[in-house]
C-alpha cells in the first residue's frame, strides 16, 4: 500500500463546495462508488461529512488513470486535484455542483471481498451487520445517528455548564445496593470472595455530593443493568445525570424543561413550548392505561361501569370496572377476524376476554347484544363516543387489569392501523408517582422508584397506618411519544424519615447498615434539600433520529442475549485468571 507522505488533507469531502473553483484540493475517504465509462472514470469519495465526485481522464497521465481503474468499493484513498464546475449537477448532495479533476491518487488500503453491500437497498440481516459492525457503521444513516448523538451530548454539556452545574465523575466499581434491576458483579482479586457492582446509576453518589456541598452536579454517566434486552434497552447505557440542592420539585422540572427546549432548538432546529404538559400518575393510567402515554393520538379510555352493569351481561355485572376504547373510522378494517385476533392478544396479556361494538351498518352490532336492550346499547355508545364507522373494545375486570389491557390494546391497534402520527414531539411529565408497588407473588410492598424518594407531605400519615397504596411520592417521569426518557425525584434528607421508609420496606437494621449505613451516617452530618433526575441519552437520541432501536444510536451494541457479535463478547477466560479471582465455574459451560 502507498504511504500518505506528502499529502495532507485540506478539505472534508462534503465541504469542498466552500473552496474556490480552480483551487488545489486534497481529500481522503472511502470509495463509495466507482463508474468506469471507458475514457473517463468517476469515483464518489465518501467521508463522514458527505461525498465528492473524483474525475479521472486520460489527460491526467496513464499511471493515475490505470490506478483509478483498479479501485473497488470501500478502498481507502487520498486524492489531489483541481476543483471545477460539474457538467451534470447532482442536487441530491451538497457538493453536487463541483468535482475534483484528480492529478494524484494514492490507494492507502484495499478492501477484501465485502461480506455484504452496504449500499444495497435491501440491507443484510442485522446479525451479519453486527458481526461486521465497522462496515455497518460506514452507512450514512448510522453515521448521521452517531453525529446527532454527539451533538446531543455537546448541547447537554453546554446547557448545564451555562446553568452552573459541575461535572463530576462517580465510581464505576461500587458496592451492590438494591436499585430495582440486577447488578453486574465484578470479582475482586484483592478481596477474596467479595465483589464490586457496576452502577445501575450514580444515585447514591450524587446524593453524597449534595451533602458534600456541590449544589449542582452533572455527569454523562455510564450505567449498567443486567436485564433482558429489548429495542429501547441495552445492558450498558449513558444517562444524563443531574442533582440540585435547595430546590423543590418545580425547580427541577423547570430546569429540565429548559434543557429539553435548548436541545430541541440546537440539535433539531425545532422550537417547543414550555412549561410542558403534566399528568398525575393516576390521570395517565385512567386515560391511557400506562404511565408513559403517547399523546399524539386519542383513543383514550372511558369508564362505562355504571351503564354496563345495567345490562344483563354477567361479565359486566361481576366486574369491578368496565372501560373501553374507541377505534375511530376503522370498522371496515377491523373485521370480525381481526377483532378475534385482538381478543386473543388481550387474553395473552392476562385479560379474561374482550367485548366489542362494531358499527359498520346503520345499527351497531356487538358481542353482548342479547344481554342489552337497544336503549342500553345506545347509551353505552354515546358514553364511549362510538359512532357509525367506529369499533369499541371493552374490558371488564379489576381496575388495574382493565387499564393494563386497554393500554396495551390502544398501543397495538394504533400501530397496526397507522393511527400514530409520525411527526411531532409530544413531551409530557407524569408526576405524583406511587411510592410503593405491591409484589403480586409475595404481597409485600416494594419501592416503585427507589427508597430515597421523598413522599408527599400529606401522605406521611399513611406510613404509620400501613396504607401504603395511598402513599405518593415527589417523583416524576419525562415521557416523549410513549417512551420514558427521564425518571427523578426529590430525595429524603431526614435520616429519621429515611429509617421509617426502610421499615415500611421491611428492611432489617442489619440490612440497612450493610447496604445503606454510609448514606445514613452522611445524612446525620446535615444535608441541604435536594432532588434530581436521570435522562436516557441513548433513548433521547433514538427518538430524535427516528430510529427503531437503541442499536441504531450505539456504536457497538449488544444483541437481545447481551452478546457483542463483532468481538465475540462475552468470552471465556483461562483457569489461571479464574483462580486469581477466586472463582470456580460450576456446571456446564
């Protein structure tokens, strides 16, 4: 391969249009496409900024021309030549009005036969692309996604630095503490039988920083959770982590709203209005059946319990709650066969069944017609807002189960029938989160957020009475188009109240001391009131890019089974290394 000596890049490929025609230009990049027209050769040279057309004809010298003829897709080149006007303008690219007549060409690196064509309209399967991720990352779509992610990170730091936040790194090797997900554990060579945990978040450390007097903290923190993967979840991720002292809930929300407004303007060129809409947790659940609603479309849940119980339908009469959603204008598409599929889907997520009203002709038909009079059916339709051309889907069961099923149905139907608008950024806050959630298996009460969350003042009395379902927290989530972006809260700073919360969670004194003793001891030294949040940088980038998966905004992502296919991670280690770490593999590998 030829050496680069003597050639220094003067311009990026996508930026040569700013140079003067007739100027000597030196560019470097990958051969995107080669077109040999006989007496003239065109090479589209690509770097991360874009593409420029290189031109080779027989006037430039036989050696250079023949060298250009040997170039294949994805060869790495450097080229020197004169910028000139292009005869046939390409309006699809920024440099489409100019080209470089090359006088000197160097082939710096040749690509072997490629495992797949990155320019093909039908992309190779994801497993193959992840196996050859360096090739996949050359695609314009992924390059643009990672560039947007970079711009998002820069805008984040710019905003919080301007608001007097201090960036402080917190440890990667920490003590394992319960935060809701499974920890990744790291064995200690120096402390036999003991383990570090990789942080699920910097939660405790940022609280300690507030106690230490750093009143505004920011970190783009790497976090790790050993959970099952999905499209919007990776085992390692980046969190925009903040904490503020001498604040209440509104102060934190206002700061984060300013951040969202700044990011949308700087990164996306979109102006959004603040303050953002707010829904309480109970409002979100009752209207949408989820605590992360997508409000770009309607199909809200309506209560029809009283009307439904007036019918003779036993399912309605025996139910705690009867509610429904209406799919507007889709009666022709939602055939009986399609409705049956939705019924099976509902049963698959725990519903006992699903009733429906389908209004395609002059008179609506429904699954419970023989148990309801025409007047009762008319009243139910009126309450639901179901009209000619609509379909109503109705669930009857315990309230929490009805909401869960209808919330899932709302999302499924909206996606299936293209009801969700693809444009728009519907940010909203969900506030007043329940402090506790009851474990369905054990019946015990767990912290829904984390045990350091401040309960609302009016709910403190319920701690002593054991009415944990009535305890709500000064906690909040930021939601964008149905995806949770941010979770945060005001923290407990009174160590006596913190001990009451631990007691409610049935943690023993020994457990409290082992897991949180250092935090409790620090609070006893006095602490300012504080609160904060963690915003998923990867999720925000994914939504702003319009990507379908976090893998599209992560340079080297994991698959669903937490494997990284390119490097073969995770991998085995030798016995000597295991012995040094005091580990023995038990069972089959």
